[in-house]
């Protein structure tokens, strides 16, 4: 098993539906023990270099454990944000060498 970061990106102008928070809660519950780190939402985002254009900003992240990149992508495919303008970047965590 490897860990994968799910980085969520979205436009700040998107308008999610009223049940959006409940759908996220249901998705997290369905991920269950695959969640290695519940992650966080993020607020203010700054892109460097200053003045660089960014189409969508980072809105949050979680870390999951999965048996491979395809298994991680399958877990991410249930993300409720995908229906409302959020994209998910999936990246394998590479343990640091001490």
C-alpha cells in the first residue's frame, strides 16, 4: 500500500448546491480506513511568481492509502466536487530519505 495525496482545485466563483457539505461527509465516510490523513481545506492561495495566472486554486487536500495509482483514482472518482467544478490531482507520496 502507498499513500496518495488528493489535491482539490476549484474556481473561487463556483456555487455549490445546498447539500454539498453532506455529500462530502458521505464520501469521506465511504473512504473509511483508506483515509491516512483527513487533510484540510485551504483559504487564501498565493501563486508564485507574483502575477502568474492560475485558473483554479487549491481548495484542500486529503491523503489516502491505496494499492496503486489506479486504486487511488477509483477512490477519487467518487469525489462529489467533480460534479461542481472541482478537479482532483492524485499524487503518490514518496517517503523522504533520512
